[in-house]
C-alpha cells in the first residue's frame, strides 16, 4: 500500500489494480482492475458496497416479518460468506456485526423451538408407546399413522438428542408393524390350511357319490357335513364358492339316496314367504270382487301387513312381489274409477251393462291421457337427475310409480274392451 498511486479510506490502487484494505482478521485483497481512471475504479467499487448493505437490510426485514424465523439461519450464514468475498469498497465489519446480532437471535429462537419440538416428540413417543402393543391392527395402524404425520410436521430437535429421539420413535413403529406382519402371515397360513381342508372335504364328498354301499356313503356324507362345520372361517368370497361346490356334491348324493330309498322330501317354505303367498291369494281375489270399495279398504290393511313381513333380500320372491303390487294397483285404480263414476254419474246403476262399460272406458281413457301428459312433463327434467342423491331418487321413484299406474290403467282398459265385446255393442 506504501507504493499505492491512489489511497482511499477503505482501499487503494496499486499497479493498476484495486485493493480492499484488510479488516478484522482478513488481509488486503484485490477486488478489481482499473479500466479507465483510478478514481472511477474506486468510485465503482464504493457504489457496489450499497448492494452489500441492501442485502443485509433485506435479510433483517425478512427475518423480522417471518413466522418461522429459524429457517433464515442458513441464508444468514451464506450471506456472511458472500460478504467476506464480496468485491466492494466500504465498512464491512458493521455489516458483519449486524449479521452476528441476527444470528444470535436466531440461535436463541432455534434453541427454544428445538426444546418445544423435543417436548412434542416425546409426547408423541408416549402416545405411540401406549398403543403399540395393541392387537387391534387396523385401528392401531391408523392411529400410528396419525402420530407419524404429526411427527413429520414437527420441526427438528437438538442434534445431541436427535438420534435417541428419532431412533426410539422408529423402533416403536417398526415393532408394531413387524408384529402385525407376522400376525397376518400366521393368519394367512391358518387360512390356507383351512382352504386346503375344505378342498379335501369337497373331494371326499364327490367321492362318496361313487361309493357302492349307499348306507356307508350316507354315514360318510354325515361325517363330512360335521367336519365342514368344524374347519373355521375363511374369506367370505372364497367360502361362498367352496360351500357351493360342497353343497353340489352332498345334494347329488342325497338325491340319489332318497330316490333309492323311496324318500320324498317336501320342500319347506319359510313362514314369511308362506304369509306373503296367502296375502297374494287374498288380494288377487279382492281385485275380482264386485264391492271394489270394500276391497280397497281390505287391500290397505294387507299392504301394511305386507310391509311388516321382513323377508331377507336373498329370500324374496320377485314374482310374489310383482303379483301383490299389481293386484293392489288394480284395486286402487278401480276404486278411484268407482269414485269418479259415482260423482259424475249419479244414475250410473240405471244404465245398461254395455253403457256402463262404455262409460268406464271413456273415463279410464281420459285418466290415461291425463297421466301420460303429466308423465311426459316429469320426464323432461329426468335426464339430469342423479339416482345416488336422495332428492333425485325420490323424483325417479315417483316417475316409476306413474309409469306403473298408467300400465295398470291400460291393462284395465283392455279388460273393459273384452267385457264390452262379450256383452255386445
């Protein structure tokens, strides 16, 4: 610097090169070269120092406004390294002091946060310890997953305890999921053994069909039936298919056995189905009754009784359901027509039989036209309805009911036409 051609407070020019004076423990260092004049070179690097000041000021502002201030520690360390090697002329120590002050604040915050994080993670470890020995595999796995999610969202702890804390938590998770895996492996083994047993019983049941001694085969099939009940549960999809095969084999045998022994088996009807059959017979007789108003009152009672008979879905007889509904629909349609005729034609009973039928036909045709018009109006918006929504489902059910009522009216009309043909026009 003694031979410098131009000296400034923070730097100098020597042999056409610009130097920054040493500060703190850092020696003088070259930061550039003179391009035009020495003074212009010094001024250029003085102006660059403003960039360094702005960088520090911006970082201070960011830290002050940030919620997670600790995340700025790495940026601060990086900025300090850049300042030490930044090519500019100015008073660097105050800038470094400002960074040191910020680093002290951040380290204190990080220490506090790490203590909080440690407290949270130890609480999560306690929560995990309380449930890891459970054999409620699905529920416990879900709860541990929730705990793990909270763990991941919790920030780091001090390096001195990080290994211990992380290791203990992972040990708990690994222990539970290892036990769960071993349990289900054992379960799968047991299930496979049961499946093999079922396959063996099916094979023996089909073999029993080929035995020449029917009485011995009968005892064998009874033994197989008892053995089947003792095997144990397997997944329902597989159990259904297996039982279907076993049932086929035993049914084949009992059919052959009963035929050989002359045994006639009467098919047992479920009491609920039997009750429905009786109601169907009664309501169909009511639909042919002359006093249609009395028939309608009785049909209402039967309709409520039908609803009270709770038949499992798989046991329901669709033909019975359809017959009962059709008979009720017919009674209620005829009853409604009867009320219309009584209101509009007080002297209806004085008409001839043919005239009465023609009147019924006219009124029923009018009702059909009116309901078809209502249905057409309802169908205009039906395309956009979602059957999975309760409100839309109700509307669609109403439309289907309208269609059914129209179909029944048209059926009654055809019956009236036949009656008219029978009595002559």
